[in-house]
C-alpha cells in the first residue's frame, strides 16, 4: 500500500532536504543576469531596456512552458521532469557564456526559462503527493525558501564574480554549480510513490481557465500579479544603472551586495504566512499593496540608507503579496486548483517579462523619477482594481447564497 511520508521517517527527511535544491539551482540561474545588465549593455553596446531582454526572455519562456505543462504535467514523471529540467537548464546557462552576440544570449535565456518551468510546474505537486498532509506546509516552506535564497545567491555571486573577472566567467560558474546541484538532487530525492499518470483533459482545463478568468476575484488577482511582478522586476532590473550614476556612484561589487536585501523576502513570506491566520486575506493584501507603494516612494531619495530601506520594504511586501495570493487561490478555487495556480504563475512571469523589459525605455528616455511615477501608477491601479474586484466577488457570493 502506497503511503505518504510521515515526519521523522528517512523518506520525509530526504524529501525535506532535496526540495531545497531545485529552487536554489533554478532561481540562481533565473535571476543571475539582473546585476549583470550594465555589463551586458557595455559588452554588447545595447541600451538598458534592450539588455533587460536577457531576463525577460527567461520569464516569457517560463510562462509559455507553464502553459504547456498545465496540460501535460500530469502524464510526466515528477522526479524525471525536474531532474531533466535542472540538468539541461544548467547546460544552457553554461553555453550562454560563449554567446557571440546579444540575440544568441536572449535565445539561450528563453530556452533556459522554458526548461526551468518544468521544475516550477511540478515541485509543489510532488510535495503534496508524497508528504503527509500535516507536514506539507512545512516542506513547501522549505522549497519556497530555496527559491528566494537561490534568487538572492545567483544575483550576489554573479555580480561579484562579474566585477572581479567577467560576466562570462560568472555565467559559467552559476551553470556549473547548477550541474553539481542537479547531481545531488538526483541522488537525494526519493522516487514518487503516489504519482498516477492521468489522461490529458484539454477541454476540462480550458473550461476551468475560462471560469477563473470570468470570476472577478481571480481576474483581479491575476491582473494585480501582472502589474506587481512587472513593477518589482523593473526596479531590480534597472536599479544597478541608477546606483552606478551620481549621486551614488557605487562600484559594481557594492551594488551586487545590495541584492542581499532580497533575504527580507524570506521574512515577508514567513511573517505574512503566520498573520493570514489572524487577518483576512483581502485586508492583508490591501495593507501589503500600501507598504509596497511606500517602499517604492523611498526609491526617489538620494540618500543611500533611505533607498535601501525602501527597497527592503517593497521586497518584504512583494513576497508577502505572493504568499497572500497563493492562499486566496487555494482557498477560493473550489475546482481546478492546479489550473488556477498555473494561470497565476503564467500571469506573474508574463508581467515580469513584459513590463520588466518595456519600462526600460522610460528609464532611458525620461529618467529615473518618471520611471518611478509610472510604477506608482501601476501600484495604485492594482490596489483600486483589487478593492473593486473583491467587493464585486463578495456581493455576488452573498447574493448567490441568499438565492440558494
């Protein structure tokens, strides 16, 4: 009889250790180019907006991969899919170091993102299938911590190596570490015991997608995540360019260390996750959007410590927003939870890729202040939109309940 892993068993401990690895390996590759954008801009003689396509192409690749896996993930073996995705993406990252022109680097970025979507699509599904339900939350928290720390580690290490040597050396190093982590992951993660391949139900998936996009609450959080992730990625994409200029004029290795601020996101995930048991998710999301707005306002200043404080606050808020939105989706998606979550991830990465790249033209043409004013507009619109959508959903639910 197939059973789920209980706490204190060898299988549970192996799963708990192993699930930290894919996030660490995947997201270090995924975000490593953010601090390198000034170097890429100089190396390939492209504008800041164009250089950001290296990051955006990976995000668009992930979004398209997630859409495909929404239909095919349930017929593919969980461990094999994650292992192949990690190994091949690491290989592509290493090959990126020999890119002979910028277009090739962008193509490599897209392929890498598409491959990494295989990890993102099934990691949490594997955990929910293989771990006893009482401990699923703990193991998912470990996996998400690996995601956050992987993104931070990739940014910091790539930035430091690039400042000391070259962006190509940094790329080889991150890809090589990904290869090593893939080997550990292969040996440590237990095989699936509770995975049952299912037939592809394309029509049912499409019906679920249509219903979620017609639901005011889900439509509201999807649009909100497009704008918020686009805003967040835009800030991290172009912050290095801002800090290299007066009045800051920071050296590249110092700018790379500022990405350690991303660890505040771990605090955001843990803190907000605990508070959502006491504060209604709708109210918590509004509070976090206001905090994100305040943090963005802090980026207008020319005092480094105030800018760092604002960046810390908006990073904390964004990871908290993701935590609350995940809870809203799991709580309010009565049917088709995996489809609802897939749409959420697609919107998140499409926003990060599309807005994260297009806002670079505002930085180049109209400067940092106008760039921030644009982002503030996105935040205010997101806050207003969610308030309207949540109210409409609540009123519709009450009316339906009264009629029934």
